C-alpha cells in the first residue's frame, strides 16, 4: 500500500513548474517571509529534484528540529502547490504539519549537490563532519596539540600536514595557543608561506590540506583551524582551484568545506567538490 504522502506528491509534482529554494524551515516564519536563495524551473533539473527529494524511506515520525531549508513548489501561474523542509543531512519532511512523517532520502549527497547549484551552496559544507569521520579524523587525546616536542607535540605537526617551513615556529605553541597568535606573528607566518610557496595556487592547496587534516572537532574549529583560516584571509583562495585537478584529494575537499562553511558569502562548490564527495560519501 502506498504511503499517503506519495499519492499527494504525484499530484503536486505533476502541477509543479517552479521550485523556490528558501532559507529556513518551519520555525522561521511564513514561507512568504523566508529569503529566496534560488529557484529551479529547468524541466530536467525539476525532474532530478523530484527524484532526489522523494526517493527513500519514511521513518514514521518527525525529528525535533525545525529544518534549515525549504522547497516551495509552484504551478504555472505561480500559485503554491506544496512545500518540504530539509532536516539534518538526509531528511525531507513534505508538508510536515499535515503528514507528520520524515523521508530519509536515498541520495543525500546528490540532493545537496543539486541544491548547491541553485542557491544553497553552503548546504554542502554541512557534510564536513561526515567526511571527517570517513577520513578517520575523529579527535582523541589530547584534544589539542601540545607545545614542545614529542608525539603529542611537534610530532603532530607532520600528522596535521602543517607546511614544513612553519613547523619550527608552531612547535613552541600549543594547538589551542596558535588560535590566539597576535597579528604580527600571523603576518610573519604568511610571509614565510609566500617564500615557501610563491605560486598562490600551491599555497592555497597547502593550507586547505592542513585545514582538512585536523581532527574533528576541537582542533579543526578552535585550534590550528583558526590559524589556517586567518592565513587564508584575502583574495578568494578558490579563485584558481581548477589548477588543482580533479577529483580533489579527500583532505583538500574537507579543508575547502571547513573554510567555506566559516565564510559569510556563498561560493560555487558543487563542481569543485562533487567528484570527491561522490567517491567518498556515495
């Protein structure tokens, strides 16, 4: 027996010619007040979105969160047809107040890649923790690299793939401490990086590799990761990312996701990250 949502979806999608991608879920006010991040009206893209957002398994329940994105379906006259909110990384709730059932989609990476091409590029960065687990980057003890020598100290600089030229200076400071380095010391590190990597493409690649090699979550978010983000400040380090080749190595992709997720602006990430995420996350 078909789920009631499936029967409703058949009718809703048959009438849909436009989907708006809205920022926010059920707890962010009426649909008409949510910011429009993008819209999809190409027939092929609509067909792909329909498959990605309606194929999966119903859970028989709803989660406690109120969603982060909304898909608003409209007919040829612009009238509303239906809507769904996105929860976590892999769950869609179609007309949640009516049906009260979450759908765990079969291809969450595919859905995220599609939505990132239509206004919600930041959605891809939410997969960074999942990628970190796949790469074996869960944190252990110590949570932060220690100052000085030893396996928990300077020995971790190589594990974190810190550029060799910066290791002597950073060995004297703990991972937590480097997050608070004064700007003059950070500038000295920038100059050392420029000398070591005169090509900006190679310099960006080295920094993203470092950022994507840090354990999740303390070192990546509050330790050396803070320093790497400071070193990446300036003109977009993604400007010539195509020079890196495809697919990106997993830790490079993770570094890009961690950096982009901390920025206030959106970046086109689907084409850059897609091949790697497809390989490592499915």
